[in-house]
C-alpha cells in the first residue's frame, strides 16, 4: 500500500469521522427541502479499509469522568485479522484511524458542551 499523507485524503477522513459523530438536529429541515442524503459523505475507495476499521472500533472508546478519551487500541489486532488486513497496510490504516479518532473526539466533546 502506498503512503497517503496528502491533504485531500486527510480531509476526506476528517469528513467521514465528523459525519459519524456529529450531532445534527435534523428536525424541521424537511420543511426547508433537505433530505437524509444531504447529510451523507462519500467514502473514497482508498479510504474504505480505514473507515471500516474505524467503524468496527466504535465500541472500543475509553471513557473517564470527562467523557471519551480515545480508542482502546488493544482490540485493533483482532479487527485487522478479522478484516484480513495485511501487516504492510496496517501502519497507514493506523495513521488514518488516528486522524478519524481525533476528529471524532472533537465532535463528541463539542456536543457535550
């Protein structure tokens, strides 16, 4: 797998994480002509594995008195194995996961205020 550190790829990962964890009050938006599709995010093929890992890690959040603190990476090897992800692909997917984790934490804590 090639190394993807370009700005555009990171931006798409951030958009996916925001879409998954953003708290949006959609009530009344139908009146304005919005539909559920207006709130969807495209997942690019090069991000599919990373997003899949992130979604499966969704039950692995660690919490303290202040709320979510981050993902419990102890489950990550099992998820990699479950999805059949090759060892050489794992560092890049882990990097992508951290981008989405950071974004999700910002959204989670924003909605807790």
